[in-house]
């Protein structure tokens, strides 16, 4: 009995070596179970992700594509990374002795990939939850979504979408815990222990970085929204807190400008901001140019000369009209549609995408002023309030986000801009190709189609040179023709006033009003069109040469100089007759007078047309410059001396009296036309 009891005790307690091996075996067993849990849960997790991506997403087609992109975010990228991770984890099972160390190295290898894909998903998680809340406001839509999820994944239960969306977040935060559990069941002197330590720490850093990235994204989403508020809405947002913040920032800025406090220098960010500013400037300039191009194209399409009768029979004109009509109805409208769809709309989207970072850069400046003020207080007092600490963290988050992502965004914007420019060039090339193809048939029927390019270019240059010479000759001849007088008729009863001004100031000082003048000042005059005034001074008291001081014969005041023209004094008929008498007793030679228009000539008098005149009605008769004219009556039927009844080549009609001059020679009037 005693021996049997000793054997039983011995078997219960075991030897000292056996007692040392029991905890080790227990640790290895727990370690094996932890490894198995890691791999099994990874299999289950990946299966759920694939159900979400393949089955559930494909059955939620009643939702807009934009909503699906937000809900499932980059789940395809997560599946790709976790599939590789699972495959490598399962491969470690074949090397059981080194499995734990291989798992540690594996997570160190996947650290960066896991962080990249999961931080994108986590950043869009809050927006996805907002969509879920919006769906709950529509019971019918919510029921359809719930039925779809329960049919594919029954364990989701009533949580539905919320259960699916949170799974990736839970998984990435569980990796450090699973590795920590393996580490706790690994002997400290094992070769895998330091590797597992580094892997656990690395996954904890991944979770920390994802949380920080998510916080930065939330800050960015808060300040990148570009709101178009009215003045009333802006005033409604003003309160004591905002006034206090803006006043403090303004004070900090003024102290920096005055040199009282140092200004934070950030060369890295300043360079990034400058390069991003140039990209934004290029996008804005290109957008303005494309808008002007589209406006000009629209104006070009409205101009359709081929629809009018050009009064040119047959030949190239018919071919031109046919080609122009074809281009106007099909080629150019298609080009405009492609230009708007492939260039203008992407350019507007790019400009809109740049507005968010631009607003974020402006907010960073405000937060920098808050940060500098908090740093000053921290140096002086050694402590800060909770709000000040939050402002400090806010600036650090904004600055870190911009420094990290602004270069990537700028690079993407430059690539986007380059693609838009390449598309614009391609559209222009396609347009030229289409026009040439459509013009080939018409060009073959033109008279010069057989000529080579150099010969045709020479022909065009010769034709343009000849036309230019003809135009130049026409211009010279046109400039030699004197313009007809533009003197306005006098107002009724104004002859006495004109004679008074003429006798007082002389003919060189008289001016006539070309259009009605309405005086607005105290010294300004109000005068009707045709009124004659005398110039007293060609500027006002302030030296302004656009306001002249004039005398109307009864009042003096200022009038606009641009509404005055020199008055041509017309001699009366009695004065002309007096000038016509020969001075036979005089030994002094009579000077040759200058050419002057004569509005009143004696009846049945031979005169000469000084200017060409084209009849506008059956009561008028046309004249050629230098043509002999017989004056029948020196006035019209109403007694107006500005029109004369004349006879030219057997035709009678009225012509302007100012277009006539007396016949040359030493006859009646004693003067001759200039040669």
C-alpha cells in the first residue's frame, strides 16, 4: 500500500525536470493556439471582405455609384493586401519550428502596406456612417439594404451596413493584440522574441498613425469646404468668440510686421506653397483662355455667309458654300461638343478640386498665428489651457497634412493639367484632319488644284500683292478728295447774333455747336445744336483743356470742347457782288482768293461742281467733281439757300449749294479754281 501511494505521489508531482518542462509546454501550447487564432480569424475576415465586395456591393445597385464608392471605399485594395498576408501566414505552417519568428518578420514586411490601405478606409469611415444614417430616414430603402445583407451574411443581424463597415477597423486594431498574445507565450530567451517585440510595436505604430491620419483628414474636411455665404449669413456667424480670435490674430500679425516678435520660418512649406500657387495660376489662366476660345467659337458658328446670296455665279463660290455648310452643320458643332466634354468640364473640375487645398493653406496661416501666440505664452508662463493646447495640435495637424499631401496633390494636378492640354492638342489635330478630308472633293474642282504647294503659294502672294497695290492707290485717291463742308445751318434769327460776334471777335474765334449741350454746373451753358459762339479761352480755371470758355453774345460760360467745331463764315450775296466789281483804277494786283463754298449763286449762272454728289431721289441730280453746272435757282421752293436748282446734261434737280463754286477764269467773279 505504501509503495503504491509513493508511486501515485511521484506520478502526481513528477521530477524537477518534469516540473520545469510543464510551464514551457503550456506556453508552447498557448503560443500554438494564438498562432492558430491569428490564421483562422484572418481566413474568416478575408471571407467576409470578399462577400462585401462581390456579393453585397453587386446587389446594392439601387444606390448611386458615388454612395457605393464611399461605403466600400478601397475595400478591393484591402482584400488584395490581406490575401497576400494570409497566403504567407499559411506558408509558415510548413516550418513549425520557425513559424513564430517568420510571423514576426512577415508583419514587419507588411507594416507599410497595411498602414497605407487601412488609413484610406478609416479616413472615409465617418462619411460612410453619415450615409447609413441618411438611409435610415427612408424605411423602404433601409429594408431593401437589410434584406440584401441578411441574405448574404446572416450574422450581420439588425446592424446591417454598420456591422460590415466597422469590420476592417476592428481587424487592424486587433493585429497588435494577437501579436501581443503570441509574444506573451514566447520564452524571453527564444530567438523569435525580439522579432515579435518589433512586430507588435510596429503594428501599434500603424494603429497610432492611422488614428492621426484620420484626425488630420477630419480637420482638413472641416476647412476645405468652400462656402458661398451672403453678407447677412456672414454677419450672423459673428459672435464674441470669433471676434476675440480674429482680434488676437490681428494683434499677433501686427507685432510680427513691426518686428516685436519673431516670425516662424518654414522653408519647406513656403516652397511647397509657392509651387502649388503657380499650378493654381496656370489652371486659372488656362480656364480663362478656354472660356474665351469657346466664346469665339460660338460667335464663329453664328456667322454663316454661305446662307446669303453672294451674287457671284458658279465656280469656286458654289464649292465654298457647299463645304462651309457641311462644316457648319456637322464638323464644327461636333468639335465644340468634344471640346466642352473633354477639355472644359475636366478643367472646371480641376479648378474646383484646387479650391479645397487653397482654403486649407489660408486656414493654416490663421492657425499658425494661434500656434505662435501659444508658444510665446508657454515660454513666459510655462503652461497653457485646454483650448490653447487644442489650437496648438490643430496647427500641427494641418501643417503635417499639408507637408505630407500637398506635393502629391500638386503632382496629380500637374499630370491632370498635362492630360487636358494633350487632349486639347489632339482635338485640334483631329479637327484639321476632318476639315482637310471634307475639303478634298471641293479642292479638286478649283481652278488651281493642279498647282504644287510652292507654285500655289507664289500665286497667292502675287494676287495679294496686286490687290494691296490697288487698295493703296484707292486710298491715295480717296485722300485727295476734299470732304464736303459740315457746317450746320444757323438757327432761325441767329444772323444778327453771328454778325455781332464776328465783328467783335473775328472769324477765327467763331465755333458752332455740333450737338445739344446740357449744362450741369453753375458756370456751364445749355446750348442747342447749331448755335454759334465765340471762343474766349481754350481751358477752364483748373487748366482743363476739355472745357472752353465761350461767349454766346449774351452769356458767358463753359461748354465741352468736343462738341464745338470751327464755324465757316459764309459771305452774304451783297458782299460777293461787291467783291466781284473790277477795280480798274487800282494799280495793286488783286490777290487770288482761296476756294470757298458758295451757298447762294445768281440764277442762270455757270458754276463748277467742287465735290461729287449722288442723287438720292428723283428731285435731286448727280454731280461729278469738276463738271460744268447751270444754276437755275439759287434756292429751293421754300427759299432755303442751302439747296440750288441746277441743270446738268439736260437733267434738272437739286444739289447742295455748298458743293458748287463759280466757274474759273477772269470773268464775273474775278478768281479761279486752284489747279
